[in-house]
C-alpha cells in the first residue's frame, strides 16, 4: 500500500486516550489524510458527527460517560447509508466484538496499533464507501433516466393517441364539410347574382375556414412527412392566427399583423411553418393570460434583401423569459409551465423545423420586458421542374374529351351525390357505389372509363378496391383517382405513391376534382 491517501476523506477520531488520538492523527497525516477531526470526550461525538459529516469513524470501544456502543447508537446512522465505523479496542473478546457489530461497527483494530494495519483497514473501508457512493449515484442516475424515458414514452404515446383520435375526428368533420363546400360550389354555378348568391358566398367562406382549421390542426397532430412547395409566409401567418383567433379574442389579447408586401416565396413545408407560428403564438398567449395589463402579440415579416433572408418576428407584452433560463428553452422537455400544462416540446420542435429549413431562431427577452422570437429563413433555390405554391390551383388548358362513364365510390351518400352531380354537369355518365364491395359488383356488370374512390371505407377500402381492379380489370389501373378524408397513414401513402395514383383530400374543391378527372381521362395521369 502507498503512503499517501488516494482520495480526500473526512475522518473522525473518538478516543478518551489523548496519546492514542495523537498517534492516529500522525499516522493519518503521514498517509495524506488532511481532513481529520478528533475528540477525547465521547459526549461531544454526536454534535461533532452532525457538523463534520465524516466518511469514516475511528471509535474507541471502552470510554467513560459513553462507551463505543452507546456512541454508535446515539449517532443513529441510517441503515441505507454506508458509513464505516472502525472500532479501536483492547478488549478482543468475542462478546465485545459481537456487541460492536450488533451496534453497527464494520471492522476492528486491536490496541496497541500497527501502523500498516491501521492504514490498510482505513483504506479498505474508505474504498468500500467510495464504491458504495458511486453505486448509489449510478442507481439514482438510472432511476432518473428510467423516469425521464418513461415520461417521454408516455408523452409519445399520448401524442400518438391524440394523432389517431384527431385523424378519426378529422375524417368525420371533413366528410360533412366536403358536402357543404361541394353543394355551395354547385349552387354558385346555378345562382349567378342576387341575395342568394351572397348567402352562398358566406356559407362557402365559413366552410373553407372550418376546413383550413381542421387541416392545420390535423397536420400538427399527425406530423406528416415534410413536403416542400412554394409557400407564401404571410398566408401561413394569417392562417395560424385565424386558428387561434377565438381563444385570443376571449382572453382579450390583441393580435397585430405587420406583414411586408414584398416577401419572396419560400421553398418550404407550409404545414411545418404553420406549426412554428402556432406554437409561438400559443406560448405568448399562455404567458400573458394572467396579466392585468394590455396584452398584445405582434407578428412582423420583412425581407432582408441584401442578405436574401425572410424574417419573421413574434413579440408579446408578457412577463418575459428570465435570462438565466433562455439558453435552456429550446431543450426538449424543458418547460416552466406547471405539470400537465406543457410537454416542453414546443420550442424544441420549432427550432428543429426552422433549422431543417436552413434558418435560425433566437429569443430576445428579459424579466418584465416581454419576449420576442426572431426567425430567419434563407431564400432557397427550388428544384428544377414545374412547381406550384402550396394551396394554389393551377388550371392548365386541357384537351376536349367526350362523355365518359365514371364510377364514384364512397360510403357517404351525400359526398357521392355531390361528386356525381359535379361530374354529370361536365357531361359524363356517373354511377355511385356506396362502398368497395358494391363497386366490384358494378365493375363486373359494365365498363367504366374512370373510378373515383374514397380510401377509407368499411369492408373493401380504397386500397383493397384498387388491388382487385389491378387483378381483375387491368385496363382501369391507371384510371383510378383517390379521395381521402384525413392525412394518409404511411403504409397507405406509400402504396398510392408506388402505384403513381393521383389523390385529392377532403373537403375537396369541385374544380380541382373536375380538373384531375379530366386530366386522367385525357391520358395525362395526375401525379401528386
């Protein structure tokens, strides 16, 4: 054994013999133990133990006032704490050893002392304590890790469950919205002017607003794969504020939009940018909810032409973010909100989306000064090839075609009726099948030029119907158009993309349906 202590340790010596105390102190000092305290009065041991918090106790067994066993009992060392007590005794009888062990001693040293033996026992006991403490730290770290992973798993499960639930809700909402929007469009074709036309426009605008809210909310919950298009950032901002308008208004929060007219389009994922704006506005709303003073959220867009950057700023008049936590706010699961009121994922998600788009996000704030999030996006060069702005409708010149036979497949009679009427007004002959099973029956009875089918139906769904068409009616396999009422699940999306089939989402735009149907019938299969 070396003469010097390997690690710092606090050692308490309790012995009524001052000569023994001085001897032990010299042994310990020579071995490198510098943090040593001692007493020859056993009555002072409990108080000294509390203030000194030793790593090892050298304790005489036979002392006046309180003997070693009584001292151990008064120290009340917790059972789950490994604090070694090395008993010093001239009484080497079995009974003395049993009493000390029963009280909590870990080892013995017989008087008179042998220097090497003293230091060896001390080193072994301190090494054991160090290993014990490391194990305790490791166990606590494991427990914390398990707790954090469990919370993450529960949050992930909650988000997944929420996404699944919202997909079902969206499907149920999008079907009646599709009927409403389709009927108003057909009414507009009949009613050209007058009060009824004006009412029709009001209904259409309200229905389209509902459709945007459902679509945006669903996109946030389901996290669809990124899809880049030409995106107008100002439109994204307006739609995000529209989504939260009711809650902001009921809490007396003013939303001020200062949007530049000269913004270039971004090559970006509109749904992801929408998430960023919604998250930041919702955070500002939450921060200001309890403030009695004026509550205002200001959203600004600017074009930094000299640097080819589009800037987005979202500022509030809330309490601000303390400077000591600003460096942490973008960390996953970090939140200052009470339990149950936030996952701590929002700002981390925002940062990830912004950086995926090649941009930057930062915050400027101070206590009582409000918070201002500054975001910049680069003007990225879009890939070569035809593109269109997200949400925009491009109506190319299509070659004329004659009347065709079309089969509309949907388990919702009202939706099927709207589609049938819209296509019949183009001069086509349309039949309706309320489900995939009925569609297969009709396909065996006559020939159709195109099938327009919902994807989500009881019994034979859209994918199942297409597989049967491929097998039994191969001439139709490139003349199928799908409609979907929610965000497609990954497996269904992959199938449709592999097949190269066009699809439209509900609630649909009647003109878009007509355009896609016309293009497929004309032989220019739409790829989306």
